[in-house]
C-alpha cells in the first residue's frame, strides 16, 4: 500500500518509538512516579490512535481513488 503522506506515517511511527523508549527509560532508571508513567503511556496510546486514523484515511482515499 502506497501512502500519499508517507512522511506523516513515518513521523507517527517515530513518535511512537520515542514514547516507548521513554517508558522503557522510566522503568529501567526507576524513581519514576506511577502517574507520570501512566501519563506517558496514555500519550503513546493517543499517538497510536492518531496513526491508525491516518492509515485508515489514506486507505479510504486509495480505495476510492
């Protein structure tokens, strides 16, 4: 599947990877507050939802021409 906005998809994946890396650092270093961890986890989840919406929109455009 070819995307018209490949840069946005790539940026979305980069943001998700960055968020997961932050979560990993929070756990490995310790001392992080549970609320901070949950806040970061929610941010990553929101980024996944945003990327999912973008992919669905792109797929709809490709399907409909």
